């Protein structure tokens, strides 16, 4: 199963509450900024961002989607309380840490073990 990729600044602007969102996985979609669609200057960034969001896509599948969002929000809130900065809290969420750590490995989702994000807690 692969995500449905959408390029929409409008959608991302509407969900950018705490900081500017460049991409997001909302099962079964991956939504990226429009600049990543055709601009050759962003080709490398698009590949990395798509892979990052694809990792989230598979995290969502293995957790049956809704529990993923619940776990993500709970961990984010805990990290935000501990750190006090929304962007740093976001980067320290285990799901994000796994995705950031492996976004440059384009084959990662092919061999990653289920629940690998647990290693990043």
C-alpha cells in the first residue's frame, strides 16, 4: 500500500498552528507544499520529505491509524511540557525521530521492523 500524494499549500496553511508545516501524513494521504511538485530546485528535498512522510504512513498503518494520532499527541504534549518549545517538542517525538533519522534511506520502509519508533522513545 502506498500513500496518496497531494500538493496543497491551502491545506497545510490551515493546519499550521504552531509552526510552518511543509508536509504531513494523514492516512491515507501525504500532503506536501506545492513548491515540491514541479520546482527542480526542491527535487532533493521532495524526495527526502516524501520518504519522511512515507515512514509516518507506515507507522500509522501498524498502529491502526487512530491510536497513532492519540500516541503522537500524548507524547508531543509530554515533550512540550518538558521542553517548553513547540518545534523542539515536535522534533523529539519518537515517531519524528525515527522518520528524521531514516529519511535519507530510500529503502528504509522496505526493511524496517514494525514498531521501530519504540527504539526512539
